C-alpha cells in the first residue's frame, strides 16, 4: 500500500536524478534491459553511464523515429527496451513508429516522455505536449502513466518494463510535491485515494495532484468536502475506483496537465457516461497550443492551479 | 541449400509463379515489386540464409526483413517453397482471416521475421534486430530488402547512418532499384540520384549488380563476408515486373488487377519456363 506523507513540501530529489538512477539500476540488475535515447541523456543524468557502457545505454542521436524502430527491433531480439526523449518527440514526432513498429508488430517497449505539458516551460510551445496522452490512448492496449513523485517513478518503472505492449510514462524533470513515503507500493491501473470526501471527487495525475490536494484543503474551509484520487494510470483506467467514488460524491472534477480533449478527463467521462452518468468538469488545457514561460506562469496561463480547481469545484457541485 | 545457379534460377521462377498464383487467387495485388525481388529472395532462401523452417523463431538464425512489405506475395512463395507451410496456404492471400496479408506480418506468418508495410519502418527494425543479435552474441546475419520508392522516406537514412556508426557488419541492405514507384518513375517523382554513391557516403561497403541475375546477387552477397567493420549495401539494378514481359512493359505495374485470362497467361508462361529448366526440384 502507498504510504502518504504529503504536507505540501517539495520532494527533496529532482525527477531528473531519479529517472537516470532508476534506469541505470535496471540496466545493472537485468542484462536484458537496454536503454536508448535521442541525444537527451544529459537531461536525465545518463550520459556518463553511456560513456562507460555504450552498448547498454545507446545514444541514437536526434532521430526519434529511428529510435522507436530500433527499440522495436531490440525487443524482437529479446531485450526489454526503454526509450527516452522529451514528451512531444516521444509521442507526436514518432507516433507512427511507436504505433506500428512497436505496438502493431508486437514489440514491447517502454517510452519515457519527459517534460509533459507546462513542464516544458522555457523550451516553449514547440516542446510542450498537451496531446501526448490522447495519442497514446489511441494505441490498442497501451499503458499510460502520469507520475506524481519520485517514489512512484522508481517503484513503477521496474514493473512497467515487464508489462506487454506499448508503455508510456510522462514525467517532469524538476521537483514535484512529495506525496508518497519510501517503500510505498503501487499497482498499475489502481488509483490511490489521497483524501476522503463526500461532496465531489477530484481526480488528478502528475503535477495536478499537488494542486488538487491544496484545492481540497481550501474547499474544506468552505465546508465542501472533496475526495481526491491520484489516477496516475490513465490507461488502463481504474474504472472500479472511479465509480466507487463517483457514486458516493455524485460529482467528478478531473485535473490534468493536458488538453481536455483525449486525456484523463476524456477517459473518465467515457467511463462515467457508460457506467454511471455523473456531472463532471475539468481543469485542463482548453484546446490550445503551448507557449514559453516559467512553469508557475504557464499553470496560471492555462488554468492549471489550485484556484482554478476551487472555482470549477464550486460551480460543479451546483449541478448535482 | 544450393549454390547451383540453375537451381537458383528455377527457384526464382517458382517464387514468381507462387506470387502470381497467390495474386491470381485474390484477383489483384502488388505484381511489379514482387517480381523484381524474386531473384534476390531465391538467392537468400536457396543459398544464404541459415534458417530452420521447423523452428522459425530459432534465435541464432539469420534474419530477413522485407521492408518493402508489399512484396509479401513473393516472400510467402519463398517461405512456402522453403517448407515453412503448405504451398496452398499462400493462395489465401488477402482473404478474410488470412495469415497472408498483402504486407508482411510477423505475428501471422511463420518465417516472417518482422512486420513491415509502412514504408521506411522496416529499416530501423532490422537495424535494431541486427544490433540486438550482436549484443546477444549471436552469429546471425540480417538481410534487409528496401524498395527504391521507399527511400523517398527519411527514416531509412536515419537507420543507415546509425547502422554505419554502430559498425553493424552483420547487416546487408539490398536496395531493389527497379526504377518505379506507384505513380511512375522514381527519377521523375523525387530523383534519388545515385543510391550507390549515397550508401558509400553513409559508410557502407557498397556494390551494385544486376539484381535479376541470381549469379550476380549470389556473388555480391558472398563478397560481403570478406568485409568487416562496416555494414553492407547491394544496389540491385532490377526491372519492375521482371520475368513476365507483359508486366515489364506495363507502365503502371505496382498494384495490378489483371483480367483472369491475362494472369492465367502469366502463370502459364512461368509454368512453361520452369518445365523447361534444369536444376531439378528445389531441396529446402
């Protein structure tokens, strides 16, 4: 079970360090693991390892389409490939290769797309994927995670590389709020209830978990009791956990660092519409392209803050 | 396995016949590109590839990736003649539920080493497999067939650059330079200039041969054994539709829907050729 230690403070470790360390630990513990990157090793701390072990950590250069195909070929040879690049290049740039050379062809690969959504910050709109989840959701049987904190990342990556099919992890490289204690266990496809409530359910993933927990605290001061679920697995969606909470609260708010089209909000609405129609709303990007700026500015600009969640929650419960 | 040129010529004709009979059974298909590559497939499956039809996934085997996946009918004919499955099976080409789709699918057809069809993608997959075999310490060779039209795509050049940088000398790229793509002549649509010069510049050990001559293709593939430290490229100067004069002379021969009596005529031409050939029955 995950042990929750959230108090609003930042994780003492950056994702950047933990991503690289976790990959290297897997390479050292399992000779079948192999890691490919498209000239972004230095951004997750794996370049030095590559220099020492160029056959285990392979630098493909700036060629994401080729990287995904080579990863597929390595899978066919009996390896468990991990491929990393920034989110936009891990999704829309190389989508056809992931879809066909990995998914359709039956070559199981794990893709790490760093700097999702507004986490791309100073790299700006060209590097800012608000659509990566939508693309990966359309790959049959793909697994998609949006990571909450470093403990979750280092616990889930070893599980993910053993899963069949295409696996996609979106994760930032800076510090998120610390939510889970060391040693917490996570199960792909099983959401985590971070806070109990009765008036509405806030479903969040990635950087929006911190915003959701802060919003829930503000709402409770107003007498609105929000339940908060960490839906870190976007696909396969934890429909059982969603319905259990939705039936109790009667209103569902989804908070995600992604276009409102095709991501977690869409997945939740699809499940609710079929199983248990429930008033729903989202705090997500309103079908826009990204732009440049510091992450806190971008969260304001695209409406991804605790204040936005509070506002949307207040409006949502009136629709119950 | 055989180095007997007459036997390989006969095998090439049998592959052509199999491809045409499969296409005949469905009524339409990728005629031109299946015929142009038949001689190369005959050399690979007749004389070169260390494979075991009874154990298609034997990890130490040599591999063949036909990145121009639309040559599926010719690949299926070669695999059937090699003994992977009964010859009659390939006559289900493109029928509902078939294991013989127009483009090669490793999940459906025994002996197909990689799924291809979206042009360019087979190159990276083959390079990844060749690299994987080397890293696993296997003494396996990879033969990658690409089309000339396919090389309009950018991805193969990423894959070739990487293969040379990795010094993948277990990889041989066979470029089926049959001069035509779907809409017309390759040189008219997006002129690639010299494939041989390009591959040489990319760092490949490069040869150019008459690709519809089993002798020349065999000699070129064997010559690759002597060159270490670089991947190999063989530009196959071929004719799209090779082996059936009427197809060769048809401008638009990529995908064809011949009248039943026309394709029956082609099948008869190939049967007559085979009956007149020496070389006996091909022994897988």
